[in-house]
C-alpha cells in the first residue's frame, strides 16, 4: 500500500511538472502588460482578456486556426482513406514482398523533411499549387500515409479471417467486407492512426512555411512564428495565441481518448 502511494505521488508530481509550462502560459495570457516585465510577483493582481481581444481582432490567428483545422482534417482523411485501402491489401491479398514493403514504409517515416522540401516546392510551384490548402494537404498526407498504412496493416492482420469469409458467404464483395466488417473492428487502430496524422499536420512547420506566402493558407505554427512585434515582444499576446492553438489538439485527444487507449492496448497485447 505504501509503495502504491509513493508511486501515485511520483506520477502526480510528474504530471504537475509537465503541466507547469501550460499553466504558466495561461497565467501569462491573462496577466496585464504592466505586470509582465518586470515580473514582480507570481500571481497577477488582476486578470484581463485584453490579449485575447488583440489576438482575435488584430492578428491573423483566427484565419490561421481555420486553415490549420481544415488542412489537418483533410490531410488526415486523405492519409486514413488511402492508408486503410493499402493496409487491407497488404494484410489480406497475396502481395509479394509484403514484409519488404512494410519495412520501406517505416523507413520512409524517418526520412527528413528538409531533404524533400526543395523539390516539393518546385513541384507545387510548377503545378500552380503554391500558397493553397491543396499543397499542404498533399505534402502532409504523403508524409503520414506510410505510418498510417503500417499501423492499420497490423490491426487488420489481427482480425479473424472467418468474419470476412462469413461476409463473403452472405454475398458481400471485397469493398463491402472492408466497409462493414473490417473497418468497424479496426476502429481503435483507425482512431490512433488518425490522431497521429492529425497532430503531425497540426504541428507541421517546415512545409507550411515553405509552401505558403500569405494568410490565405498560413497555418498556426507559421502564424505564431511571424507574430507581429515591432519594438518589443508581445509576450501576453503570444501566450494567448499559443493557448488557443493548443486547444483543438487537446479537445480531439480527450474526445478520442477511449478509442486511443483501446488502440494502444491492442497494440501492446499483440506484441
């Protein structure tokens, strides 16, 4: 019992240390400018929403939030849609060199982005896609597709073939079996893969910075990096913008927590 309490205390202490920067960021976003520099006391004497008002009224963050959300969702749908089809083919069809293909996919996830950004930029410019959502959707989707395919292939392999054979006996075709049998059973894996793809697209900076030129398609990481500040750094405004940028991923993780935990536990049991 004592060891369990010590372990729980250490976990709570680690969580408090992990949450401390987020708490400090929240306090900075609510602290008046007069109390930011110099920092005279830890807790502000009064709270203000003026920094959030500046972010919504005088910055490009609202448009950047819409851009990031749309690009991340569409990139995730592209990667999961194509990845599910590829994973099913690798897991169920007689594909030669299946292990080598999966190994190549894992190797592709470790390929550095900086090595591909120049040819990708030239390609998007030649296609007339620079500074558009489509350019970032294709770029982010192409980088997350190998990981999504590899993850879903492992989940689909664990689904009993007898369920698919029963669907075939009932007259279902290959796509119908995938839609009504395989994908529902692989929902935890799909949720885990979709979450990873979404977080990658939401936090991606290099492609978003290289392939965009205006606020029409500029995402949150780029907008934060280019946050206006002429004679001084607006720490309160930046903290408010950063807090707003952190909310969508947090809400999505909380919403998909059940599926994410089931997916991670399923992967642990397979190992």
